[in-house]
C-alpha cells in the first residue's frame, strides 16, 4: 500500500493521549530509575493481534505486566481515533481533531468503565476545557485563553518534531501544556538528554541515531513534586518508547505509571518492524 507524505506526517504524530498526565491530581512523583524491559512475547501477543495501525504496548512500570493496548487509527487527513483495550475489549476511546493546528487538536477522551471524561474544544477564540472524574460527578468546564504556545494532548508529538532542530542542538524548549484534570495550562520544558537516560529501553539498540528527550515542569517548585518523563525517538522522528504516568486509570480509578513501546506500519520499502 502506498503511504503518502501526509500519512507519514500523521503517523509520526503518536497520539499523546497517554502522556503528560503526570501533572495529575495530587502531583504524585514518579521515579525514573527502574529497568524498562521490552514486552515479552506473551505480553506483546495480545497487542500483536491489532494489525495495520500504529500500536502501543503499555506495561506496568514496576511489574512489567501488560496494562492495555493502544490502537491509533487515522480516520481522515485531520482526524484520528485511539482505542484502548484489555483482552480485546475496548475500555476507553479518544478522538482528535487537528483542523485548527497540529500542536493543538480538539480532543475528547471517554473511559467506558468509569465514565471519566476529558475534553478540549475551541469556542470563540478560547479553549473550553472540561473534566469529569466519573459518571456520577458533575462535569467541570473552564475557558482558557489561546494566547502563547499551547500544546494539547497528542499535539505534543508534533511539537517535538517542529522543535527537532532546536532539541537536537541541545536547546531547552519551554511551552504551555493544557492539563485537563487541572483545567489549566502548565509550563513545561523539553530537552535532549544523554542516551544513558534511555539505554534501558530494549529497542534503543535497534535505532541508528536515537534521541532521548526528557520533559519536566518548568517551575522549580513543581519539579520537587513531579519527576520528568523519558521519551525515546528514532531517526525518523517517531516515538518508540515512553515512560511516565498515563491518563488511562486502573480499575480503582488511580493513575498508572507505564512503559509504552510503539510499533508502526511498515513502509513499502521496509520489512516488518
């Protein structure tokens, strides 16, 4: 199947649905010292049944057990859908609309188990940010200004590639990220770090020129309470590994720390990854 340039750009934008919720309720800290093992055959096999799409294998950061599978589906040139499944059953779904800007998609995520809702929409030159922790709670909504560089959800992956040259040169890039549970924008910073920070990703040995990126709160005070994320990109500027808190909660509605490995569709001139 021919994959056009637009598809490649879209496919590279791994839906950052599961990222940056480390700025979660309670600002729980996350360590980055544990070993990031590659998924075992038994763990990956459940996700390997998903064919033809970008697939994420999410493992528990402490035990290595499979948490869920991510399936990223391109609906059209500007719209994507992400399904999160356990044992073949979809537990949550997210839709993303990139018609306004690649780094600031409109987004809606629904957890079918608990009724949790996360949503960002555009209205009258403002962002309407809505959050509902469960189906029995009232949805809270707040209007935020669109001024400045504001990254939303999956738009972060596109933002990384927009800033690739600066990051590769060792510059620190500061940006505002909309935290839906907090109904506010929070200043974060991204920078390239030594591969020593990413070498524990088993897939790093397969990448010719990997880039290890860390993301943390720009505020020194917040950095006392929340640790950074560690992200592994390959030479095609594709996200291959992630470690941090994710916005798919466990059955007890607690935030989970996960390690996620990503698999991409093969291009016509490539073998299966």
